[in-house]
C-alpha cells in the first residue's frame, strides 16, 4: 500500500499509472480517508482524479494482483499528487494584478500646468 498524507487542507490532483509484468489483470483501489473512491481493473492501468483533503487527510493506493503472494504481483505504481489552487486563490491573484495595473496607469499620467 502506498499512502499520501496531505500537509495542508485543499484540493489535490491524483494521477498515476500501474504496471505489472506478471499478471494479466490487477485491481487498484484508491481510498480517501479510508473510503474507497475509485476502483480500476486491467492493464495497462492509469487513473486521474481530484479530491479535497483536510490537513492530515490520507489517500491510499491498494493494489490487488489476484495472486496468492501479492508482493510478487506488484511491480510498479507511480502516483503523483499535487495541490490545485482554489478558485479564491485565482481571484486574489487576478485582483492583485488588476490593482497593480490600475496604480501604474494612474501614476503614469503626466500633470500639465496651465499657463495663462
């Protein structure tokens, strides 16, 4: 079993592949906080999902090769879990850029003194 523990709360992208050179079919269970959220069967196997985790929440990957000695069945599980920015993060980023652009625009106007 491979486990990922979230360092902070947020949305996480889960992507990966599984290869097994000894079996014709395998079953991959993806468990979020102990509950099965997806099951994939067959080879080649790839998966992609987005899930929300609290700080310390876990994602477990359990592979069942179907054999009597499962450690012999598991050849390779490559999983990548990366955080995804929340919509509020994108909103704050855009509003900051708009604010900087407005300040730069207002500061670039030349003041002309009228002479009589």
